[in-house]
C-alpha cells in the first residue's frame, strides 16, 4: 500500500510538471511582448515622441523609437518571434494596422491576440494600466 501511494504521488508530480509546449511558448511570447510594449511606452513618454508597434511578416517592429547603435537590444531594431509559428492579430482598435504607445500617459484601450498552434492569448491594456495577458472572458 505504501508503494502504491508513492507511485501515485510520483505520477501526480510528473503530470503537473508536464505542460503543453504550444501553451508555454505562447505564454513566453506574451510576457516578452508585454515587457517590450511597456518599455516602448516608457521611452515614448520620456522622449515625447510617439512610438508605434506594428506586426511584420516574421515578427514586429517599433516605429518612432530612437535608434541607439550602441545598444543591440534597441527598440528600433525589427524583432522576430521567439517561435516562428507565432501569429498576431490586432483586436482593438478594430481594423488598426499598428498600436500607438504614447507619448501621452493615457492611451486608447488596445488588445492583441497572440496565436500559436491551437492556443491563443489576449494581451491588452485599458490605456492606463500596463499591457498584460487578459482572461478569456475579457476579450472583445
């Protein structure tokens, strides 16, 4: 009986540590993108210059961000998704081809839908709070 209990606990522990790869890849992309969007918002506010985020064929870019040749991680450089299968769609504002990230402290509510395989996440802001992964019932 003790052996059965140990095997059951080990099985439960292993099943909890196994995660769906597409889901974890999507979460990684969402966390990275939300950090970059917030960095661009801060840079836009501090410089007083509007910064725009726009998806590209293989990733995304920030337009209006000042180029910093000495910084390899400058926002002015085009970025690729960490996982090439990642796709993105701007959900709000409807029909927009880019997001406006400043320079005003209060921006319009904006949402992105990130997709990888069968999984999708909504990343958004109400205009005042930082970009974050939103619960599915909050998606438009």
